[in-house]
């Protein structure tokens, strides 16, 4: 037999067409026969990117972005986004006093909110999770932000329990909305950390927290296996690029690909939400 399309071939077999990302023999054939396959999230569903680094120099703990907010806004507008979140790394706690950190965050907040732009810009921050679970930012600095994400950038080899305790401690603040690149893996360079995913999932569901899929090509983190487990558990995901330059905003397609391999739908994905609803999710507009 010859078929003009994949769809016709699948129909011949009595199946709905199965997206390539699901063809892993993990239940998709039965669901295709029952016409119950999920409608996977698509790149066109994405309304914004909530993990982006700018060139605002707050003497960060890690690498500084190279693009201005104006350049990031222009590229995001071109991509059809309604909003972005600027999440520069926190100022280095080893080199600054609390007062110096507060001054830097206050100055940065003025820059982020300095003018009305063609799309909305949320004032976020990516905060290091220190080895003992403390956030590398004073709590009063968090109050200046629309939201924050937390991430592991050091001490990768703690025990499973210690690492999970560490993450949940840092995650436990109303302003902290999601856990960025959760395993901390770097493809072909560093294995991910050991975490008790059931405890992480429980905490996310109980506290309306999200897990990130970082679309940076050497991260692709949260991996697809954990994405599928998370959404089965009722956890929402957010797909971001971790961009440090405007052209890297194109990495969103890689994050969406991971989400699709994890069986994520539009409703599973937080940043398919429109601007009005995203403002509500982040606690209102400042």
C-alpha cells in the first residue's frame, strides 16, 4: 500500500495521527485507537518568556546578559509575545553587603519600569539557591520584584534528601514562582542533581509553584521524562529560554519540543496565559 500522508496511514490502521514526539511506545498507540491523544502545546501558543537576562549590570553572581531591555522587547514583540520577564542573576552575596544589594535592586527596578513599552516587562530575578537552602537575596529585596525564580548553580552533589530539602527551603516564598532548570544538568558536561521528585511535585501543587523547561540547547531542563511525570501529578510548567542575548529568544522552540515529548498541553503550560491573567498569577501589577 501507498499512502499520500501519515494521517491517511494512521487512519488505515484505525488510529489517530500520532505526533512524532509521542512515538515512544509509552501508551500513545492505545490512546490513538481510543481517540484520546492529548493536543500538545505548540510554539504559537506561547505568549511570553519569563526567564531572560539583560545587560543591566547589578554585579551579578553569574554571567551578565549582552542585550538591552529595548533590544529584548523588540525581538519579543517580533515573536508575537505579550510580555517578557527580565530575570538577571542576583548580585553576588560574597562581594556585597545587604545594603549594597538593596541599592542595586532598587536601581535596577527603576530601569526595568522606566518607561511604557510595546509589550509588558515584568521585573524578575533569578536567585541562587545556596548550599544550605537559603536564597542569595534578602527577603526585603524580593518585595521590589514582580516575581523570582530560584536555581541551583553550585554544590551539585548533595544527597537526594539534602538536595530536596535545600530546594524546597528556597522555593518557599510567595514571590518565588518557579524552579529554573531544575536538574541543573548540562548536556555532555554535567549530570543533573538527585531530587525526590514526588516531594517537589507535592510542594508545587500545594503552593501553586511551577517547574521550568529551560530551552537553552545544552540544558533542555526539565527533561521530558520528568515533564510527563510532573503534568500527570498536576504540576504546571513554564517554558523559557534563559536568553542572555536577544537572538537567543529563538530557543523557545527547543523548550516547546521538550514539553511536547513530555506530553504537555497548552493548559499545562503557564506561559500560554495572556497578559491579563499572567499579571494575576504573578500577584498583580506594580
